[in-house]
C-alpha cells in the first residue's frame, strides 16, 4: 500500500491490526499477522495522489477477532479519524473510518465464514 508518511501510517496500521513489524527501512515497512497475512507500506511522499474511483486500493476491509476486538478497532479509528460510523448489517457488525491517507478502513465482526454475505455492501459502490 502506498502511503504519504511511512511512520504515521505504520503507527496507525500497527495499532489497528496488532501485527508485527518484521522489516522496516527508510521507505518501506512490512507488517505480518500471526496467521501470515502481510501488509507492505511504502512511502510515496506527501504530494502523492490517490483519487477515489481510479485504479488502486479504495477500501481496506478486515475481520476483527471477536466483539471486544471490534470495539477496540472502533476506538483506534476514532483516535485517528473524525469520520467513523458503525452499523449492524445482515448478521454482522461493521465499523468504518479513515486511515491516515484518507483510505476508507472497514472492520467487520463476525467474518464471512461465520456470517455469510448474501449481497455486496452498498458502500463498495460509493466513491
């Protein structure tokens, strides 16, 4: 994921996801989950553009470990963003906020394995 400021984004995603930083240099950091998921953050500078509706990451979506973790994620999002909303959908809860580079971050609980999704979130069509 390209970011404007590496340290700022690293602090946010590390706190939100609770993933370990395994590699870090001046321009790139790698966060790794206990399950082996990976998120590379690469700084592109403060003037890099990320217009909505173009090619690239538009939304980041994760599943919280449990309800307490979802509440914790909502608190982290509120710490970094004034644009946070939570709602209950068909069988699961969704919290949405903004990351440091204004990318929408969505956290759900339970995940699709426990609460199968039967339709596309309307949020995916908005930009």
